[in-house]
C-alpha cells in the first residue's frame, strides 16, 4: 500500500514527458531506480561552468 502511494506521488510530481519511462514500474523503488539510471548522468561541462561562475561571484555589501 505504501509503495503504491509513493508511486502515485512520483508519477504526479514528475514531468508528464517522463511518465512513459515509469508507467510499468511495479514498485516505487523500481520507478526511482529507472529515473536515477536515466537522469543521473553527470554533465561535466555544465558542472565546470557552474563552478567557474560561483568562483567569480563577489560579495556585495550594501550600505544603507
């Protein structure tokens, strides 16, 4: 029962485009593993760009 509630929750919060990839999962764990396997691929160039952007941020002090 709990698994079906979690499956329903996952199905309702993910983007509708992803529904086909989890429709036939029998348990919440199956759904999660399927999504994780598909979308946990590291995007190294994006990670590098974000780290560079963060490193270049400066603290802004506002004087009131």
